[in-house]
């Protein structure tokens, strides 16, 4: 062997002319291993994205429902994610797929009507700290009232609390005057 010229890499005469791509080359590069590593990382990443996207399906479905229903679905989704109990995810999916009946609006409307009949202010309309911007007693998808209020100076023919209190005061005056 001479030190001046490097030995050329020649194929063994018994080797075929074309070697498959998955065999490592003489210089040590393994193309198949690099391809497998890249494919494995890519499949693992895309699998995780798909899993988390599928896992958030109940929360995305419940986004249009009420706030309470959305929070219950979100909590069930987190329980399913951290405990790996699929029953929580199934319950969250079923809860998100159903629309719960609105019991609060008729009860609030009745309480507001009773307060108006008794001449008191309805105290349930105060804005809560945990729900800014939401009008209590209305569904979550609140639309502003479409009817226009008339001026207070005009007689609308509707009975208001002020009219009743004035009627009571004048009625009390006529009764005391009738007794004298």
C-alpha cells in the first residue's frame, strides 16, 4: 500500500450492480434509518394533533350552548384527558349534543312580574361579578329588545308601578274623606 493515493472503494465482484436503498452505504450513512426517524416523528406529531383535536370535540360542540353546560362539558373533557377514562369523554359528548331546557327564564320572568305587581324593584337584575356583560334572566344569546319604549309623559294605556302607587294614594285620600 502506498501512502500517496487513497484506495478506491470498489464493489465486490460478487455484489449486484444495484444495491437496495435500505442498505447502509460504505461511508456509514443509513438513508433508511433517517427516513424512518423523520417519518416516526412526523406521525407521532400528527397523531397527537389529531388526538387533541378529537378530544376537544365536545367543548367545541357545547360552545353555542349556555355557560353552565359549557363548563360542565369542559370539566368532563379535562377529567377524560387526565384520567384516561373514556366514559367522561362520552358523557361530555352526549351532554354537548343535547340542548338542556331553559328553566331559569320563565322563573325569572315570573319573579320580575310579581315584583312589578307588588310595586317593588326586581333585585335579580343586578350584574354579577363572575358574568360581566350578561343580563341575568336572559338566555346566553341575548338580543337587545326590538320594541321601542314610549315617552313617560304619554299615556300608553299600560299600568305601571307609578300609576298604581298614585292610584293607591288618591284612593286612600278619597276613603279618608268619605269617612269624615
